[in-house]
């Protein structure tokens, strides 16, 4: 039997704190201005695979910290023959700014991140000002941040981070209105966690923010 891939890793561990992410090159057949969708913390990449299949004109990139997961996903891409899908390593807290050129990404998707329930682990949660600053530097005007969780407390915490004056000043605006969640899935793709959430009769807590840099 193959080695089991770890479900979770500590992004603050020493081995992950050195910046080593590399740029992801867009496929030449899509052209220099093709739309780019990026799934941060993509895990098995179901959302990325489905989006790439549904939107062949888009370049879809799944980024993940667990390199064993990336190896599996890359083999699946090759087997599926998807020329508009790629996977790469990133630690979002450390080296996301190394992966894309400024003003080149159309959407960042953060879907069902680890909730890190214990108080001492809350610093490992994903949505924070520093990440928003990095995404603001890489999103095109009119781009989007899309977040979803099946845990209301996690989604509410993300919302509270995004509704701060500091994030608003970066150019992010809630597409559903202040302090509001987005109803329904606007994309032709869903993660496995979302499928499970719907199957259980639970609600995904979804947030969408439009990005327009301040004048």
C-alpha cells in the first residue's frame, strides 16, 4: 500500500517558512490575457478539475502546501489531458506573491479551509489582512475573492476580517452587500466538501468580494 497523505499540515512549521514557490506559467495556447482562476488550498482539486473542464478558455491553477497531494493531482491532469489546468506548491502565508505576476489573476477561490477550532490554532486560519494585501496585488481590476465554508463560525470570522476598513481600503467590496453571505454556487464546479455539505442538507456559507483598486 502507498503512504497515506496527511490530511493537515502546520503552515507555521519551520520547513514551510522558507519561500520556495515558483511562478506558474500559463499555457501558450490560451494566450497572454486568458482569464486565470486560482484555488488556494486545493486539496484533491475536485473544484479545479470541474472548473477547467467546464471553462476550457480559462487557465485554472490549484495551489496546495502538501506536495504529495500535488503529485497525485498532476498525474490526474496528465491522464485527463486537461491543457488548461495546473497545480503548484504554495504556502499562502509565505510565498503566494512569487506565483503570479501583478494584476494577472481574475479570481481567487478559498474553499472549505481547515477550521482550526482550538484557540491556540486560530493563527493558522487563512483569511487575514496580509493575505488580502497579497491578493490585492495580483488581482486584476474587477477580479474576485470567493470564499466558502461549511462551518458558520469560520465563515463569520472570515467575513469579519474582510469587512474591516483596512481591507475595504485595498479595494474589496462585498458583492452581496455589507456583512452578507452569497446564496447559491455561481460556478459550474464544487469541491468534495461542498458536495458532502449539500448531501447532508447543510448550507455552504459563501462570501464573494469584488476587487477594484482605489483611485
